[in-house]
C-alpha cells in the first residue's frame, strides 16, 4: 500500500491568478513485496496540486510526467484527469514535467506501464481537483457542498440555478486542502465522456503535423555549438592515439575533446572516443571524418555473428541450467509415438527510432540544464550529476517529444556525451547529435537468440513432453560483470510462463556471453520466445495432421486462471500475480477473434496462405492472423493482417488501435528484413539500405484491429505499446509455410523463399 502521510500546501503559491495544485509526497509502507507502481522507483503521486493548473480564463493545464514517443500518453493522461474533473476537452492543455521522480513519482517510460500504473492515480487527481472546485463554489454561495456539482467545465447549484466556471473558482480552490483520497467520489464509468471513446484526437497533433512540435533534435538555445563523437568501432575498445590537426582545419571546428572509455559493465555511460565540437553540425561531422585515430579494439574484437551463432546452437543442443521442470520429460519423450524438434534463430536488432539520439546541455552558474528526447529523465538527471560532479538538485532535464524510442532512449549515454562536451567548453551550450550510422554502429541491441524446442507426441498428436532451451546473452550484461544466464524478467517474457497444460515440461537456459551492449527493445525477450513457440506449435499441428488454429487452441486448453508463479515466473511484468494471473480464456478469445477476422478456413489460391499466433505479454493478450502471398519469384506480400488485443479496460481506443497497427508494420520488418550482424566486432549495417525497415511497398495492404471490449474499469489495465509485436513474426512464418511449404526457422526471411 501507499499512503499519503503528509500533505503540503501550495508549491510556488498561486501563479497568474490560476489554481496551481502543489505536491504531497506518499511513502511506501513496509511490505514483503511491492507490485505495479508501488514496486517502481519513487512510486506514484496523485496530488492534484502537482498535476493540474487552472487559469482565470478556464484553461486547464495538465502536467504529464511520462514521456511521449508516439504512444499518445500526453493525450491519454489528460483524458483521465479531464474525465474525473468534468472538464471541457476543448479547454485542456498539456505541459511536460521535467525529470524529477521525487516530485512526480516514477517517470521511466517503458514496459507499457504509463496507464497501467497511473490510471487510478490520475483519476484521483481529477476527482480531487473537481471536489476542491465544488467546495470553493459551495463556500462562495454559502450552501452545503452536497448541493453543488461540477459538469461541463462549471460548477452548478441546481436549487438556485447558479453557476460558476472553473476559471472563476480556481484561485479560491487553490487555497483549500486536498481531500483525502478515501473520500473521493469517482465517476461511474457508464457516464464516461472521454475515457473509452474513439473520438479524442492527440493534443499535440496540430503541432506535430505542422512542424511546430519540439523533439530532442530540434532543441535550440542562443549561442549553442554542435558536436558529434567518433566512438570505438568495437564495444569495449578505446583510443590508443589520435591526431586532430586536420580536423581543426575544417572551418567551424572549435575544439576536439577526448571522452574517457567507461568501465565494463558500462551501464548507461558513453562508450568513449573523440568528440568534435563545431559551430554547426556539418562542420562537426566533416571534422570527425578527418580525425586520425588508432583504436585498441579490446576484448570483443573477434565477435562475429556466424561463429557466435554456431556457439549458441551448440549450447542449445546440450543440457543446461533448468529454469522450469514438471513431470519427467526424458521418460515421456522416450515413450512418445512421435518426436518433433526444431531450432530457431533471431538476430540482433536495433531500435532505429526515426529521430536518432540527440541532446543539448548547458552548464552555467553551477547549474546544468539538459534538453533531451529521453525515456528516463530521472536516470538522465542522476547520471549527469554523477558524471559532471554537479549536485543533482542543480541539474534540470527538460523532456522533449521523442521521435520514437522503442527502448533505445531509456539509456542516457548520449545526454552524458553532450554534458561532457559542454563542460569541455566551459559550460557553453552544446547540441550533440547521433547520425543514423552512429545509431546502428554504437547502440544497445536487442539480444541474439537460439531457441531449441523438442516435443514428444502421443498417438493422437497431442504433446506429452516439451523441452525448450533458450540461449541468449542477457540485458544484465550492461549492469553486472560477465553474467551468463537470462534474468528472471527475461525468462518471464513468454518462456517459463508458457501456459500450455503439458504434463511433462522442462525449460533450460544455456550459458551465453555478451559481446555487445544489450538493451531494451520493444517487447524485449518476448520476441524470440514467441517466434519459437508459436512457430513450433504450427509445426506440431502439421506433424499431427491438424489445423494450426485448432491445434493452438487445444494446446492453450480450456479457459482457466493460472498463477504465473506456479509456472516459475517470479516476475509477471512486475505485477501482482493475484491481480494479474494468466487467463487462458482471454488468450483463447484473441486467437478466435483474429482467426474470425481473417476468415480462417477459407479456400486460398495457390501461393497464398494464412498463419496465426497468439502471445501473452505485458499482462495483455494479443493474437495475429496473417494472409501472405508468395509469387513465382519468391517475393512476399501481405494482403491482410488481423490483430486482436485484450488489454482490459481501454482508456484511449484510438491510440490502442494505432499501437497495434504500428506493431504490425514493425513486426513485418523484423520478420522479413531487419538484422544487425557483426564481423570482427564491428556492426556490418550502416544505414537503412542494409538495415531494412518495412517500407510502403512492403507494408500490409490492409490491417484490421480488433479491440476486445472490457467495460469493467474496476479491473486492472494491461499494457498496449509492446504486446502487439511478438505474435507478428510467427504468424507470418506460419502463413509462409501454408503458402509455399517452406518452413521459416530463422529471421529475417530475406531471400529464404528464393533459394
């Protein structure tokens, strides 16, 4: 539980005659284990004096403490506040909170947690602000507060017909204490006007579409310089020597600065290298090109994808660390009527947000200010303070819009680089930008993986034994020295928590050493686990002579509620397993919905096929059904994709639909063309000519999104931003087999259909 033990008055007082609702700090009570928002660093806040300001003109400004990167959080959080506030949506504005988790609660925007964790606190914010306005009106009229009610941006006294607008009441309301949350009257969801409606557009939409919106790469201050960095071409490498004479001859270059390499594990620290600071970005890049640097490639100089894959495959073929075990797999496998085995490979992937990392930092009068497209502003603030040796309270992180994130911008190494460059220029403002080549060559990559699965089938084709070995370097390698096994959170991403009621099941995790920076990527380890398991289910269906959709539903089994801890999942995406059990009925429903949407079972012409996959991740349920066409030359196209999601109660259906469409488009790229490969420690892809994303001519012709309804807003919300991605690739691979007879066991597909 979280209790508000102290409520402070106004922070900053009343500004410009408006209602400035200040801060009350909740504290976590002692308990064995905290879940959800309670378990996140700095928890949550729900004091309206922190999140809501109402001007005398009636304009309501909601402070958004989560970062916007296309998921719509700067609209969805104000929607929740405005709903409970009874505000007119046309009078709602949004402002972005700086990085300060001590004030705002957790701000790390990843894991599909923003509404999952802050839906209820933001309802409290709106309801408390509404109550304060009603109390102010009742006091002014001298009537009982029970006789007044807020509606449509005003407070009415029905017996007398009197009415006061929010702006008229703002100043008086600001002077009132915040009501205890236990006394708040939340709206009946049946009366929602905004939440759950498809009619609410993005608050930032006009600025975004007209080019006025400010992203990290757009940030500017007077007198700023520009910088780029020549980083070690191999992770863990360092500069042996460098000559900057030619770089300094480039007009506009003002300084060349060495950045010390980090200790390994490097966490969020810059990779080191040589920074070129200039009066414009072009001069900085030209200067970097003229640097003469001798590199020591360090311990990962021999890292090559081909040989590393062979090592992973060898590890996946040997007994390994057991992470889940039920029954006797060996005995059941020995007595099976048929055995099926398959091995799947998923390469490194890069997040490649449309806007590459960029940050602007200025240090003046002992104060550091940063403007950055960061998903983790508090981590950015803390690391800047540590690296620059400036007290944290003197560091301000202004969060801009993010032109995509996908996990890359959770790591603030690029902001630290900008800070070091500013410090080298005696505090002058320096804007540091990564090029696309920088982004691909020096990123935090999604892990490479080999997934080996074996199954024993009985005479009826039903699996009686299941052995799955997952070999992949862990994200823990950027935090701890030389870890060789996946973390519990990675194992809980669709691996150990596979809910199939197979009597004999063993899951093993072989050792795998990391030779590159492993980082968060949209859906993280759900991607390889879902690809392997859902592809293998289709292979089992084929071996049993069954329809893939029917076989998948039988393998999921009858509707039931499963405690994830009973499957060995101690993580459950950070949520209470009692509040968020695995509900196989919900998983079945999304599979059935996607299948019905695509017209499963219809006759398909030669060269065309249907595939299906379902997956549970981020406490939501998603299924994808795909229609593919393989022409005579092996070219692949997608006439239709149906995706179904059950994320529990829906706040902003328009954004859910958008996220599912985006997941399909991104998933097509991961399945067909995207991969990062290494040779001699160096990334081989330079730009989008080699690291191919889904383009207009390769995108699905039609995407249909099916939102499974849940009108019970007393039930917990699931995630939305990430869970749409994992089922896309296996659904495509299964459809390719139906269309061509070619089994896809490694990603990307690329030219596998032409060879």
